[in-house]
C-alpha cells in the first residue's frame, strides 16, 4: 500500500463500509483466489504484496471490534446507516415442496428469521404459563385476604 496511502481496507476489498460480514467474506475469497501467489499469473513479488494487503484488510474488518476501531480511525460512522438484507433485490425463491398447503415462496429474509424450534416453543409456553400462574396466585391471595372483593 505504499503507492496507495489513501486507499481504505474497504476499497482494497471492493466493498462499501456498510457491507455485511457475508459480503466482506465473499469479496475476500474471490480476491484471495485471484492474488494468491500460487494461483496467479502475476509475478511473485506483486502477488505476495497484494495477497498480504488483502489478508491485513480482511483480518481487520472481519473482526467486529477491530472493524469498529478502524471505522473510527478512517472517520466512518455506522450510527445512521440502514443496511438492507443482501437478498433484498433478488426475486423470491420458489419452494418446490410437494405439500399442497405450504406457501409457494419462502418468506424468510435471512438466517436470523426462522420458525421457532420445539424447545423454543416449549420455553415460551413455560414462560407464559408461569406469568399467568403468578397473576392468578396474586388474585387468589388478594381475594383470600379480603383486599379484592
């Protein structure tokens, strides 16, 4: 990076500062295949320098704490950035399930939006039943003490 001092790690990887971790990883993998000294047609010195710069950039912005510190260093703020999901502009994927009552298209945007598992449903049921049980117990105690008529 001696001739390109103004270039940020984001520029080096070809992503925006608001890029998701997945987009950063994808860009790094593509560029590392392109500039790896064993697989490129560039001379070894140039390929090694580019590959080391890519590794340094990826090591910094792939780690959340290092990325935050780097963003402060270059003056980038995530405070008012709204990130859309990477699949936002893609058409929905058709569901090829043979079941007739299933929806035709998947409605999940990402891995964090998924149906609850059996254990999560059970835990939610236990939480709600405990709350209702405590509420019922409080009402019954109020009636027994004569505070509620």
